[in-house]
């Protein structure tokens, strides 16, 4: 009964990593290009400010993220591209969901615990309520599918819980039970320095990640210095058990090349990292460099980006306004 519709988004809170690209952005483009779904992609600035953001930088980073989306292949003629704060129904529905979600649900969220750290009493209330806003981002479109990295699984479950409880409390079948789409070899890209941690833009060490805007030499150097073990690559996947750093590099290769992990091992099994790493670096540069230069080109015309986002917001509101209106009616408002 629901239109197949994809929603996803990223925070404009700093440089994008290879993890963001393979786990999210590349998937956005793939889902857009299947032609099976209406696709809506968002810069979630309201989420970004749950931790302090310098106002001038926030505006710049939001445009930079829009440029990254477009450079990676999100096409404003095929997808609706928006900045969250320009579509006010996200925040309006989030308030309703703040009354549906339970304190205990929020307290179980591992991302809040990670981001708030030891001093949780001093975290913003918005950081705690973040998953209710995320549920609203998705459900204000009645989105049926959400492509995300593995770290967002728990938030997607909470989105489903909120939809279920709303439908149950008000005796309606109004919000869909959204499916997370967490597929492929790179749902969790790991740090280059520590195979037990995810690659993240907030890691203190820049050597732990590949940034989408790193130049070719930097990418090659980071991959050359990536932590590995002394063994050669195995020819079967189970040979990567207990070798998290090796597995991570193989997964990255497969995702970048759009081939299976088995294929990577068929091609490179028996090779030492001394030969595999340069091949991986060459592949990463071939995929990322064109995106980085396209981003630079797009960033030179900020007015054009602003125009696209204004158009996106208008298109989005054709969907969000009727859904908010109906939600208010259901609630008795
Ligand atoms: P970050 O997690 O880098 O702060 P966001 O929270 O804005 O960035 O996440 C944007 C998207 O990128 C989400 O779908 C998230 O799951 C995905 N993502 C982030 N890091 C990784 C990673 N290391 N591997 C795979 N996907 C990732
Ligand atoms: Na994340």
C-alpha cells in the first residue's frame, strides 16, 4: 500500500570518509539508478547541531555535503535533494514522536552512549532525542527503505518501534514499517589503524581513515601504512577469520570494484600485502579522485547549490505537508 520510497541522510559535520562513501553514498546512487524507488537524500543539519557546530562552518559544510552527493552521482533530476532544516515538517513530526518514544528506548541507544561519553549529564537533550528525529526524517516521507551503514541498525529498529507504537496507540495503519538496507561488502568499513574500530571522521588520527577529498599521494600513503599481518592473502573468505585488518582491506577492494569478496580472493589469493596494497590504492584513487575534482568544481558555484536545495525543499514539501496534516488529524489536532 506504500509507494516504494527511499530516504537517507548524512550529517554536514565534517569531511566524508571512505566509510561514508561505501556504506552510504554509493548505495544512494545505486538505489536511485535502479529506477524502482522514489529517492530522497538529505543533509541532516538539525542532527549535526546536537553537538556544537560553528555557524559559519555549518553552512559551508552543508553545501560541501550537497556537492559530495551530486559529485558521487546523486542526480537532482532523479532524486529529491534537501537540507533538513528547509523542510520544517521533519522537526514537527519529531515532536509528535518525542511523545510516542519511551525514555527507556532512548537509554538503550549505543550511539548516544558512544557520543555522549563519560559526561552524559552534559550532553544536549537533542543528542538524546536524536533517534526520534531520525524516525521523523524517514516517516515524514512514508519511506519504505533506508540504505545505511551497519552502525545505524539500532536506530532503524527504533524507527520501526515508533511507527508500530504510533499505529497501535491511535488505531491506524498510517506509518510503514521501514526496511533498513544494509547490504554489500562495506556495511562497516573499519579503521586503517585498528581493525576493531569503525572508520570515522571523528577519530583523532587522520591516518585511520581515507577522506573523500584526500589527494592521490595521501590515499596511497595511508593504504601503504595500513595495519596488516605478515601473511599472504588467502584464496577463500574463511581464511580471513581472525584477520580483521586483512578482511577490511579485502572488503574495501570488493566494494570499490563492485565485485564479490570471493572474486577479490580468486584474483589476489596468495599475494602479499606488498603487492595488494598498491593495487588497492590505485583502485581507490581511480574511484575517489574524479568525485573530489567534481566536488571542487561544484563548490565554485555556491548559488547553484543553494538553488538546487531550494528546489528540493519545494518538491519534498509536496510529500511532507499532507503527511504531517494527516498525522495531526489522527492525533486530534
Ligand atoms: P559518521 O558516522 O561518519 O559520523 P553519519 O552519522 O552522518 O556519519 O553517517 C552517515 C552514513 O554513513 C550512515 O549511513 C552511516 O551508517 C554510514 N557510515 C559511517 N561510517 C561508516 C563506516 N565506517 N562504514 C560503513 N558505513 C558508514
Ligand atoms: Na553514523
